[in-house]
């Protein structure tokens, strides 16, 4: 892939696809990690005299204009983080106001188009519909740069179709992600340990099946561990359970590489103030649900991680947003950060947990900006947004 640093951008309109899909609470950004991750490219382009026009999505408005998902708070935050340039926003994705935004964006400044998913054509499965939007977007620019690794697994107009219409390149986030993932696939240090969490086995079973032949161990926590525990014949109380995947989980357990929790924090309800206790993972009371891995499980997982030379971690170990159920994720995150080798945090909730729990991001070898895209890449799937940049 061609790098954005190779482009001659002076005075040119550069259409940049960023991943600015930040969490909002009543219009307030609660984690600006993705915005800050986009700054190096934006600063590079503006410093070289580009007229930068940014595209991004926020949430899933499904083609409807939803004021609660407007990118205005993102534009405001960008202006705070980049005080030396002017950041303007548009209330349109394409159209007269969007074109005016491009016209008034001077070399060294940034224009931010409105949430690209407000336009139904962005996510259309119809090539002609997506192409029509891509035509309008491409008409406003001279060059295209994709720095939104978190969206490269989507065949969307702003990710796939625009790149076919303009001279294009990959931004530093995309280049870095591809480099790290190729290292995981082709030259991992051994032992290579994968840590997976999150709520559902169904979200991760494909990547587990793909990775098992390549890795030395898979440590499973989070809500997804309870389907594995049930597959071993254990009672899991009212914990999250996907019955339809029990047989597949039994097959995966047969590899001998899957390591499960030995204790969990089990609560009477899904609430921070719910009564809770640490119980054995194979004896969860019928009226309790597991909301975190327990301290002995943290020690078990940390022991495996101490020996590892390559670690990929995706998914929290529990409901880390609630203080009583955050210690499992904290303990595993600390163990991953201490790995003497390559440690990769697979984006999404894992990266959010690192920031929310106050763990120094510089302690990790790489923090991905795209959880779903990283998993699909490791699963061996073709990513449209990368294919089109090649």
C-alpha cells in the first residue's frame, strides 16, 4: 500500500476517512482515544499545506439524520486538540453546505463532514447506490487517504468506493495495524498467547477456530466463558449462555489449548450495587450471574502471560464499567502490559478498558484502533478497505 506520507498534498483537497466513532453521553465525549489517534495524520497533512476534508461515522443511525449522533462534538474536540488550525463542521454529508465547507477550507485547515452514515447509501449493499454517494464525495477532493482501520472490514462508500475514484493512500494507523497483524500471523515470538473476552462466544468463535492451530494458548474470560464452562457440564446459574454453540465449544476445548477461569465474581443482578461473591467457576449458584473473572483466575491467566513472548488481547474479562466487576480486566491488562515481547491490545472495548482503568497506554506494544477489523484479519477474511488500497 502507498503511504500518505508519499503523497504531494500541498494546496490539494485531501479527503480523509478517519475512525472518530467515540462514545457519547448526552452529547459529551467520554473517551476521545480515537480522535487523538487520528491526530498524527491530520497534523502531517495540514503541516504540508493540504486542505483536509474528514469523513467519519458515529453510531448506527441507519441512514437517518439523528442529532444525537452528530459529529459536532467531535469537531469541537478536534478544534481543542488542534488549536493552530481552523476546524469547521458541516451539517451535511454531501450537498450544497458540504461543498461550501470544502470551498472555505484553506490550506492547513480541516473541514469535517457530517456523520457519513446519515446517508443511507453509505452502507448500501447495492454497488450502484454506494457508487452514487462515492461520486459526490470524490467530486469534492483531489486525493483520498484511509486512516480508519476500524472500518476497513466494511464495503462502504467512504471506505471502498471512494478509493476507486481518487488517487489514494493509507494513513499511519492503517499502515501500523497491517504491520502488526502480519507480524502476528507470520512471525510471532513463542509462546504465543491469545486472551479473549467480551460478552458473546458467537462474536469470537470464528477467530478462535482460525487461531487455535497457530497459537499456544487461548485464555477465555468475559461473558463468553460461560458457554465454554457449560460445555464442560458445569452449572453457570443465570450467566450469559449461548446454548446453540455448546457443541462447537466442546470441539474447541478438545484442542487442549483453551484455558478457562477457575473462579468468577457472581452477582444477584446486573447492577453495580448487586450483592456479589467470588465463587468457583464450576459451581455458580442458580440465582447468580457471573460478571467478572475472580482473583484466582487472574493469577492463572497472569501465569500463562508471564511466559508469553507474543500476546493478542481482545475483549474485557468482565463488566469493567462497574467498579465491583472491573478487577479481572484490570489484572489481565496489567499482566498483558508486563509481557516481555509483543503485546497487542485488539481495540474496541479492550482499548477503552485500558483508558478507563487508568493504565498507561505506552506499556503496550500496540493498541489497535479497530477491534472487529483486527479479528476479521486474524480470522483470514478479506478486508475490502485494504484490498482497494493495494
